[in-house]
C-alpha cells in the first residue's frame, strides 16, 4: 500500500464523522480533517456529541412549527421532545 492510497483512504473514511457532525450542526470541514487524522477517536467523539445548541436555536427561531427547513430536520429529531415538555 502506497502513501497515496493511505491518504486517499483516510480522506474517504474521514467523511463518516464529518457527515454525522454536520447533521448535529458542527463544521463539516473541521470534523472531516479530525476524522481523517484520528478516525477511531473522532467517531467515538462525534457519536457522543450533543447537537450544537446555537444551531438548534437558529432552526427553532427561523421556522414555523412543523415546517422545518431540510437542514434543521436532523437536529429537531435529536432534540425531540423539547425539554420544556419532558
């Protein structure tokens, strides 16, 4: 296995934590780099990571009830039911 193949493999495998982090409202690029460099640590980290409260708040303010923009849907599922109703 050449160094180029390892780099390409790391770049592709780094996409997994990056997509999960993006669905929770975090930076895709930062998590892609983190996942490519330290995949095992990054995947565990992103799986236990809570949704970004700032992004969730923006989605709640910007949308009417039951009409969430597509980018907000994963965060709405992750935070349902709202803490005020639980």
